[in-house]
C-alpha cells in the first residue's frame, strides 16, 4: 500500500473538537459545516509502516531493568501498553538494550482518533472546532497535542533504530496540520504566509533538522 492514498469522509457532531492524532503520512484534512450540529470531515493520507515492540524476558533480564515494577501486571506474567500511553516512552528506554535496538516486527496502519485531555496553551482552548491533526509512525508517541514551550512546539516520540532485519534503519514520519489562525495566535504572526521546519532531537542531545 506504499504511496497509495486513502480518503475517509465522516459526518461528526460539531462537539468533536480539539486535536486529532493517528497513523498517517502526508495527511490533508478538510472540515465543512453541514448544519448547526454536524460537520463533514474528510481526511486523506498515505498509510504508514509502524515498528512493533514485543519481547520475552528471562527472569534475569527482567530483574536487570532499571525499574522492573514498570512492567508488572497484577496476577499476570505478561503486560502490554498502548502506543499513546505516557508510560510507553519509558518502556522503550528500558527495553532498547535487551531488544538490541531492533523492532520485533512491523505492520501497515491507516488510522486517526480524537485527542482528549488538557491543552498546553490558551491558543488551543477553542472548544467549538477542530484545531489540527498530528500523526506519526513512531512505535510510541505523546498522547496529546504538541506542547508549546519556549516558543517551540514540542512533541515526543520513541522507538527502536532498526527494522526487524537488524540492519535497515527505521525511517520516522511526522505530520502536523494546524489552523493558520492558531499558529498566528501562538507566534503572534501577521497575516503573511506561514512556513515551518522540524528538528528531531534524540536522547543523547543530537539534533537533526528536517525542512
């Protein structure tokens, strides 16, 4: 399905507001009011290949984790965590060594959903409309909208460097679509055309700039 685009059109109550997130690439979104209660939302995008993280640990490997209690599940010898769970980023950090920084598998996904919870800036607080869409193919990711810190939008993702063959690098994707008036609110811009760049910072502090 690589490079193929899929489109989905939905009629949703206009009470569905805030941010959308998901597993998409090169996404576009169109929102049109149908009536006083409904919006027509069209999302078009390519699917993404999502690396999988799955591992069986020996007792010695389990006990050697920096915080073994992180993986405990009452009455069970197995556990799992949703990719958008805030604790998932810590799981990746603790499993990267024992997994040799290599994904256990991968699958193709095309999905999006609403983002609940807090907003990190007053410019995001409009409860009457959809504000934007944030998508990634990262194994784990922040569960909400980007945080606005020191004049930058920050969004955390995590994963393993190598594909299941142990040699090919995982290539990450990240898409952020945001209403122009929200961007102008954040940065106090004029009505001039907007542009942006993305910088990826790993846990060692190295930065890669993506134009």
